[in-house]
């Protein structure tokens, strides 16, 4: 059993890191442990940040929230809701998809770079994150950004820390620009479109002035009905939502013909459930096979899926107007994994292996390999932030040429 | 003599000017190289005109390959490189030193691809901000970040400084609208980060480069997010006698769940100057003016403005006036965007750019008025109220060296006040040289050390815009390295 440390403060965490350097020990860093994304980490000890918790600033009139990284996501969402505000990027809950338990922390959301369907409208997690504090690989506490939404003072390490999966430092505090919740949220449901047609419809909607807050497509194979469903979310004040829905229906009918069936989900709970399912990739929970998260230019999503379907058994779900493809590869083999990477690479996208059935995950990189110079830059940055190589070794790149504890 | 110091130029590099110019001409042709003193003088400063120094030479490459060639030469010889967009930086981001080459991207000004289906445009980085919106106007799209200098400023500079604008409360700043970039590293290697997809993958190097003030690499092409134009937009003017009440009104509107695209604030002095200049119909009998703009269809605009008016009424505004036509709306914005020019008609001014938490607005405004009296210098305020990004304009006489020094001191005090209030030194203009020596007000040595280590990775010899952003004493040991090292190498290869 590995040693598990649960520091209660940033100071205590700094001491732990310094001790680890002294003892030449590597550290696996976890928040709530609900999103084990990336290569498997083998380390001497585990640091759990969930005891560094508490919200220090919540100013609804300034749309600002500052919290310690170990604060649970649930607590933050509840607090924001008391003032009718929320984290606009709609962080996904991957517990069902990845078969994990526990409570997600806000630090984990940041480290994992987790954004949901609304990112196409309001930006991703990294776009709403405005400040961080973290402990680097020398046990030194560093701050960057702050609590204001316009800030160009010095380099933007806030973005760099977002989605760095604990390989650059251990987050202790995060600050967000939050947004008001919307009065009304409805979903337009278009029936029976092919993936390619769905992409066209989503592009048309996203190219309209109607401020689309979600554009996703679920092919028939994954729906309870026998037809595919393309979902388009419209949010805002009540009258405005009604107006925009009617305009959108016209645009879609013009594009796909008047025989196209379009339903509108006006029930708040049901509409919210649709997007929760898309956000959390519910159709792939407990499904057999490997799950990939693919990021491509929106119009390339369906092309990639079609190309892969000709070679292997896959199921797919589209979000972000087609730019995010969740792919279930039923037969999880190295060969198939390599084909997925190559196909996605051909359109300059990237594919992350989120969950594997077999031991593919041990043999290939979880993250899409980068071009050589970019990979070098990333490794050199890690060497600057974590000179002893003690944080989450190999999580983002297992073929890294870095030797651990070289300076220790 | 101004008080912001630049490092002593390297006389040995200056002595080799002929040879360096010859190398540059060989690489990119003589039409791309400016080296006569009567011509390099045009590049002696940017919009921070108090500081000037002509560079050794100017290189204006036409292609990414040429940028790569220029950087390769400069790296080999050890010449500092000052990247330059359109030279509109208010922070001295493009100020040269006498031993440096200015690398301008002005000739890289083409649209590479417009892709409405994926809502993006790929451009060369010398294109101006406004011309990007212009290129997609026929498709009913626009590029959201809208700095006041948008007519002139280049995308390269926008990326270097992570520029904002009046409408970023809703649409974000440059970093939120940048999907990909082609970047030339100091050693000449060309890298591509991101592209048409929403995330670039791996560590967020794109987010790191955006706002790095030209110190990490030279961006030659950018993939930018474009947005469908809203059906319509309408501003409303709210005038108050008390700046504090105006501040509370801003906060109440935000709390109510409305997110206007812009919420701009002007104080009495700025209102009068702008009205005089632009005849925008601003009320001149108030001490604080809010310009609040909402977007959507006519009905949606009516609904949102109705809500805003209901909230505003509780604060008893002296003036509450909706724009009645597109012409009037244009005038209202013309007035706001001309604010800096209008103030320039009154006197010389220095424009500050701190951000504060909006809840501290009343305190900071009050304190600034007190400081104005202490220093005996007038200060006008024009700023983005929704996000707390202040632009205090300190009026002074540039021909009076004492007053200029007093003005710089006053400015520094204002920025310190912003940091004390929980904000930052610069919201959208960048650090450059202007705020370089104040960085330690906001950051401790370790916060800066980790940032400088980032530069070590991208530009180990500290040749790209080396004397900017970090206080000279913090960066000294790094900047010192290249000269001896490279001079030796260069000699050896000769």
C-alpha cells in the first residue's frame, strides 16, 4: 500500500514536496480521483489535495469565485446556485464513463481541462479560469493570474496549468469568472439525420445569430428510438428563446427540406437531462470496448467516423457542433488504436484514449503524440516546473526521455 | 531624461552593422531591409512615444520562411530581435534598442482561408484587427476582440499582448478567440500549434504564447474564431451625479442575470472631452456616464433594455437615454473609441490600464481623485466597467520633464492601488517597458522566476524582445549570456 498524504494547507503541501525531493520519491497527484485520464502513473506516494478546501471569495456582482483546489465541485455548484450563477463551461462528470467513485474537486476539473457542451458558446474551462496558485516541483508556491477577468500581467501560466494533469505543479487555489444562469433553456431535436447532415445542420445553427448554447448529435445506434437525434440548445430570456427556436426551425427546414421532423423539448428538467447525458457520455457507460475522445475541426468529425466505420466496429457521439467526437471502438486492439490515431492525425486533430478494455492503455500513449518540437517544448517546460521529475511521472508522455530525479 | 532604463547596447554588434545588414539582404532581398538612419527612425518607438531609440536595422519579411531566415541569422550572430506588429503598443512592447533588429510583420497581410462552416479564418499575422472583421463581413460574421486601435493594430500584436476591447465582457479577449498559430521559434524552426479544432491538445502552448509579448516566438499566421453577427445591437446611456452609484448600478445589472456585451464608464472630464470631439450626444451635466450595449433581435433588445432600465431607475439616474437609430449608436461608440484622441486635444496624457475587482470600483475611483489633488495633475477615467479594466488618463505637459516624472510617479501609484485592491497592473495593454519595473508589486521573485524559465525554454539566449516584461535586475543574468557565448561561436565558424 502506497503512502497517502492529505495535506490541509499549501504550506504543508510545500513541505511534503520538499520531503519527496529529499527522499527521491515520485508523487501521484489526485483531487477527487474521479477522472483518471492519461497514462497510468506509478509513483512512490499519493498526494490527495481534497483537504485543501474552502471558498475564499464569491462576489456575484463581480462574477468572481475563488476557491481552494480541493473544494468539491458539488459544493461550488451549490454555492453559485444560491445566487443563480454557475460555472458556464458545464464541467462533465466522468464517473459513469470511467467507472470511478468519489467527489470531484475543482482543482481536478482544472487539471483535467474538463469542459462540457456549453463550451461552444461561452468558452472552455481554460477560458473562464482567471487565476491559479500552485506548488511547483521544488516545493515553492507560485501565483499567476488573479481574480479579475482582464489581466495580461506577465505570462499566462493560468492557461498552461489548465489541462496540465498535475504534471507541472499541484494546484492549491483556482479563480473563475462565473456567469448568471439562464432564465430558460430549451432544446430543439431534429430526427433522423445522417452524421454528415447533422454536421451541416449544426454548422448552420452555430453560424446563425441565435447564440446556440449546445449542438450535439447522437446517431441512431445510441438512441433509445430507432432514429438519430440532433440536439440544439437555445438559452436566454423566455420570449427570446421562443423567437430563436422558431427562426432555427426555419433555417433547418430550408436546409433539410420541410419533411424533416423537429421537436422541441420545453420541459426544463427533460432538456437539462438531454445535455447531462451528452456531457457525461452516458450512452457509453458500461459499454464494452475502448473509449476515445477526439478533437477535430467540426466538419471533420463525421468524416473521421465514416472512415473508421469502414475498417472497424465503432459507435460515435458528437458534441461541440461535431468538433468533439466520443468514439467507442468495440474491439480494443493496438492495431485499431493506431488506425484511430492515424485517421485523426490525417485531419490534424487529436485523439485521447479515455478508457481501455484491454491492456492497450499500457502499450500506447493515452494522449495524442505531438509534433517533435512541440513535444520537446512540453517536456522542457515540465523540466522547468518540476526539475526533479516527481509529479505524475509519464502521465502525459510515457516515452519521455526525461530521467526521473536526475537532479535529486 | 525618462526614468525607464534600457540595457546598454552592445557596441560590438553595432560595429558589425554592415555585415548584419548584408546577411539580411541576402536572405530576404533589399526591399525587405531598412537600414539607413533616416529610415530606421520611423521604427524608433511605438505608441509609447516618450521612449525612442532607432534600431540597428528593420527586417520586413514577406513569408513565414523569410521570418525563419531572419531569426536564424540573428540567432547565429546573437542580435536581439524586436518583433513588431503595427507599432500601436501603449506599453513600449515594440521599443527597439540600438543593437537590435526590428522584425516587422506588416508585409504578411493576406487572408489564407475563410471557413464559415467551422466559423474560423486563417490569416497572416500582419493583417489589421479591423480588416479581419472586414474579410468576413459579407458572410455576416465578425472577429470579436475590438481594441480601440483596431483600425491600425495587427493581429500579431493582438496575440503578443492578448488584446481586449470594449466587447470582451461577453466575447472574451484574444486568447479566447485564438484557435491556432504558426510560430517561428528564435532558432528559425517553424511550428504549428492548434488549428481548426477547439483544443490544440497537449499542454496549452497556444495559451502560453498568447500574451507573451513577443518573447517566445514570432507568430506569422493565426487561426481565429469568427462569430455570426448579432441581429442588432443598441446602447443605452445612463448618467449619474455620483460615480459610486454608477458603480453599484453596474454590479446590480450583472447580478440580475443580464450579460450586456459592453458596459463602458466615463467620468465628467472624459465625457466633456469626448462630446466636444465626437458630438455623440453625451450628457455633459453628469459626473459618471455608463454606455451599456445589448444585442439580439429588436424584441430581445427591448426586453433586455427594459430590465436594465428597471434596475437603473432604482439608482435614480439623472439621464437615461436609449439610442434611437443606428446612426446614433455609431456616434455613441465613435465617441467612446475616440476617447483617447479627444483627451489628447486637451493635453498630453499617459494612459494607465490596471484592472480591479468591480466591487472595489467606488473605493479606487475615490482614492484616485485624492491622488490627483496630491499630485496636482488632472486624471480622466474611461474604462470597461463590466470587467473592472480601468483606463485612467493622466493629463500633463510632455515638454516639462518635471511634470512628466510626476505623471509617471502618479501612474505607478495608481497601478499599485489596483494591485492592492486585488487587481493587476495591466488588463489589456501589456507590460512592455512601461510596467516592467512594477512587476514586483504584483509578483514576488519566485512568481517571476517561473515565468522567466518559460522564456528559457522557448528562447534560451534571451534574444527575443529581451529587455521587456521582467525588471532588468531579475532578467540580467539571463540576458547577459548570449553575447559572449555567441560571439565566440561565430568567430569560431568564420
